[in-house]
C-alpha cells in the first residue's frame, strides 16, 4: 500500500513539474517519468496489458515524437512582453480552470465512494463477468489463454478500434514531422 501511495505522490509531482517548467525538454522528460510511473502503477494493479501499452505509447512513442517536435522548434518557452505585463490578470484567469479541475476531481472521488473494494470477491464483476469468461472462454473461442480470448474474441472490435486509432495517430504524426522544412 505504501508503494502505491508513493507512486501516486510521484505522479502528482511529475505532472505539476511538467506543467510549471519553462524548459520544454525538461517538461518532456518529466512526462516520460510520469509515464514510467504509470507503467509501474498499472503493473501493481495487475493490469499488465495496460502497463505494456503505457510503456510503449506513453513512455516510448510520445516521448520520441515530443523530442522530434522540439528539434523542429525551440526548447524553451518564451514569455511575450504582453504576458509579463498581464501577471495579475493571468492569475485571475487561472483560478477558473483550477476550480473546474478541483470540482471535477471531487466529483470523481465522490463517484468512487460507492464502488466495491479492490479485489472484493463479492463484486458484481467477479460474480458474473469473470465467471463467464473463465468457464466459457475455451469452449466458445478455442483459445486457452484467457487474456488473449477476451481481447481477441470478446472484445475484438474494441481491440481493433484501439489499434486503428493508434495506427492513424502514428501515420498523422509521421506526416506532420515529415512535412516541409521551416522557412
């Protein structure tokens, strides 16, 4: 439990540091550290397939694409003179998004209060869905591995959709990065 709370604290620190940094390369590195911590978190929660995706996409592809984008732009955020003069007004404008984020977070926490405990054997998902997958997986799909049968047979369209979205994003990012040189 202590490790999970430590990782959660590290995630919050990485996210806050990435948002506050003026050095864009440092922000990219902090986002990569965030993704690696999320990979560990998913692994601790026994969601190894999600952890593998987070490691490949979050820490791998996204980091490479952001560093490639930094190669085509500057590596530091510039403050325009108008932004420097409007400091008090900018602080007032930041209050509304902060309030929206805090309200959304409070609603999400409130929504989780009614959920069953983690690993509760009496949870509805463990009573109905899991039993159906475990008992019906091999006869219905002919695949011995439960995870493979769920991803390929029961959630086949969902997995295909996720793969299509990732492929489309990779092609678009490649086209953007391979675009014409800056003038």
